[in-house]
C-alpha cells in the first residue's frame, strides 16, 4: 500500500484537518507527522498543549494509521525515514514564507519519484472561530507569562525585538522571513523605557509614569501572543518594585529587567559622560530578593542588569555583582557595554560561565552590533535584545516624508517612502 504523509502543527483538530485526512485516505496508508515543539516555535506557532498530547490527539482521528514526530520543519527527517509516495498539504503554502518549505519538499520528493498534493485550504466560520480561539488562548496571561522560560529550554538563543505600540507589536509578532532555506522570526517582545518615552515625546529619565507604561503593555498584549520582557529601569524604590512585579505578573509579562543604578535615571549609552550612581551590591540584592518574594508564580523572571562595564568599574566588579545577584534570586543576568567591539561582553560571558552554567545571560548588541547571534550563543548567551531598532528606523523615514511634503507642497513625491494603507491594515486581525 502506498504511503501518504501530512504534517499537523495544531492543538485543535477542525474541519480543515479532517478534509486533509479524507483526501489522504484516497491514496493509501495515512501517516501524520506531529511537528515537535522545537520546530513549532520556528514555524511561528507556540504549542498550548504538550507534544505528547498532540500525538495522542492525532492518533484519535479516524483514518489516521500512524503518527510520527517531525523535528525538521523542512521535512528532511521524515522524508529520509518514511520516503512517502505522496505528501499532502493545504494549498495555503503556495505563497508567502511557507512557499520555501513547499519548494524544498517538492525537490526532495522528485529525487525518488514522490508526489506533492495541494488540497484547497478550508475557509469557513467554524475554522476561523477555532483559529481565533487558539490565538486568544496564546495571549492569555497564564500562557504567555511562562513562554519565555519555555523558549529558553527549546531554542539555542531567544531573539527579542523592541515594540512600543500595538502596531510595532504586530510587526514583531508577524514578521517571518525565509533565510537560507528556513523560516525565522523573533521570539519575544522588548518593551523599552527609552522607546516608550520617545514615542510619547518625553526624555528617557523615568518621566513616563508606571501607569502609562502599563497602558503600553496593554496595547501590545491585546494584539500579540509572544512573551514580553519589560524594561524596568532601576526598579525604583524597593517598596514600589514589589508592586511592579505583581502588576507585571498579573498582566502576563514574562520578565522584568532592572539595572543596578540609583537616583535620577540617565541612559547607559552616556556612560561616564554624565554622573550615574551604581547601587551597592547589598542594596540591589535586597531589591531582587524583595521582588522574588512578592511574585506569586514560578513563571515570572527578574533579570539583573549590571552596569559595571558601562561605568568602567571593571570586569571583576561585574562578575562579583553577577554572582551576588544570582545568589539573591535573580533569574538571569544582563551584561551591558557601549563599546563597538564585543570583546568585553564575550570575556564576561566566558568567565561567568566558568562557574555558572545555567543562569540565562542577556545581551543588548546596540553598540557592538557586528557580532552575530550564533557567536554570542557559543559564549553562553541565551537572550539577545534588539532594543531600539524599530524606533530608530521609523524616525528618519517619517522626518524625510515630512520634509518632502513641505518641499513639494503635495504628497505625491513622498509615495516612494510609504507603505500602502492596505498593506498596513493586513497586519491587523479582524474578529
């Protein structure tokens, strides 16, 4: 009997999946691949149930003869193992980023005479409702909050991109690219105090109050599902920080990063050019401990940002602080530098990893932007945050557009800089 293969990456089986199975049965023995958790997160989907539960669900479908785990989104592993006579899939992968996968599968099948079958994708109100329910489930605080810890276990390095509004959140959420034959995307959203302040036309000195910043989080959580890392600046007074932790945790934020400075906030990129006061190890450790004591779940993370290299206090001070902050309960360490060469960041990571193999390391390669994620991962980095690139790219484009309209007394010449409104609103989901 001929073998026909299809891959599922869903947590809920609907009419569209059943239609695939019915079509598959006409050709032979039906084998369903359950895309693994690690492959799913690279495929722009995050599981809401375990891999084992998905396998059990697929096995329960009438007409399915066998279920296997598919670890490679490009199908290399299952095609080599099974050599199916046919692979069947919805025709929605004939365009967009997924076309890369289809083209690769078709090439692999042709090597031994296998065939590809595209079935018309099922569009109806029931399918739309189920897809919406799944997306809403992913956005719920109890699911979103734990997602960063899950990602740290499933992927070599977590990539976070700055968002400061619902629209920028959607850009981070939905941008998927084909890169060297594979799909890639951002894993998390970074809500930066600098970008939040800039979007409101305010200086980056903690002038925008916490209530306003919660509103930004709310705008982003309403339209996205990816985990959120929140820039907590210094965390403020310890007595206030405990309430910040509770508020963020309740909203489904995965982590807060606080820096070991005190007094009026000055942006770290100024370094020693302006007066900046670093908190003592004892002061900052107490703040971390108080925050950990206040949180109610094991999902939430408090990450300690060390400013020793920024303030030219030296590597020894940075490492001493890292050890102390981990001992106080910090769930991760962020090390920062304003040098263009990543040398001191890599040195810190190597030395920290000599005695600590597990605590996540976070870096923000804004100044040292030539280093690639793979190299950082080789030195023990777990999270890379692109902290302000969307804000910085938007400003010159908007300024140029404004100048062009003023110069020409009409908008036509600005069209070259503009995305169509139609393309923009396709980012926004309708209920």
